[in-house]
C-alpha cells in the first residue's frame, strides 16, 4: 500500500555483513568493566540487504539496553533461515515483569524500577527499534523474566527487494 511504499522510500538499501556490523557497533558502545559482548554467529559472515545506518541504530538500542539493565556480559546470536536473519540480544540482568512487557514498545514508557536510575533513558529506544524493524517488514519480540534476564528477538528479511540504491 501507499503508506508502506512511502516508508520504504526512506530506506537507503545496501548489501552488508551483519556479523561485521554487529561487531562494529559492539566495539563502540559504553559498557562496564565487568561486561563483555559475545557475538555468536552460525557463519563468519551473514550478508543481508537493508538500511545499514538503521540496522546499526537498531543494534545500538538493543545492545545498549542489554548492558544498561544488567551488570554481566551479554550475548548476541545471529542466524538465518531461507528468508530471514534472526538477531537475538540476550542479557542476564534485572529482567522485565510479565505485565510490563506489553508496554515497553510504547513511547516514553519506562518500567517503574528504571525511572529513578542514574542511567536514565527517555523510553524512546524500543519504539524506535520497533519502527526500524517494521520499516524493514520484520518482527521484534521480547522474552523476559524478572531477576533472570531478557532476550530481544528480531526477524528481518534477508533482502529488501525495493529501492536497492547501491
Ligand atoms: P532509551 O530511550 O535511552 O533507550 P530506555 O531504556 O528507558 O531509554 P527503552 O529502550 O524504550 O527506553 O526501554 C523501555 C523500558 O523497557 C526501559 O525503561 C526498561 O524499563 C525496559 N527495558 C528495556 N530493555 C530492557 C532490558 N534489556 N532489561 C530490562 N529492562 C529493559
């Protein structure tokens, strides 16, 4: 439809290696000394066709959250099937209560326990992450358990067929 094709026009599509992209974002993000970011991928390179700048922003939001709401190392798992790449960002931090999970994609929503944190955010990270995923015709969901940790799972089409600019 018109709305989604217009949205797609704002994508700047190119081919890139998602594993390298993930490692690049990981090396630039702020973390505690006790934390490292372990990237697991089924292949050394996983090529996809998407908006590189937006995928970097998506990864940054998810990695930043995983580090912010945990003091331990985090894991990123990248796989693919015949049509999608699958990105899982997993932490072993404070987790999100079951009744809060449905709200965290709302703009400016922050779980009670995060509101008074020094590392305060604005509550815009996940809504932006979701809009980037939606623009790419992908899906995002969260599995979390309070006190145990959180896993954000993103499916993205390997290839955006429209508007290949490079
Ligand atoms: P920012 O806009 O800087 O990302 P934020 O982290 O508060 O700020 P969102 O990324 O939108 O905003 O996340 C919304 C809320 O969801 C957070 O305030 C936090 O309560 C919860 N949350 C998000 N990711 C995690 C996570 N990995 N572990 C625990 N809670 C999380």
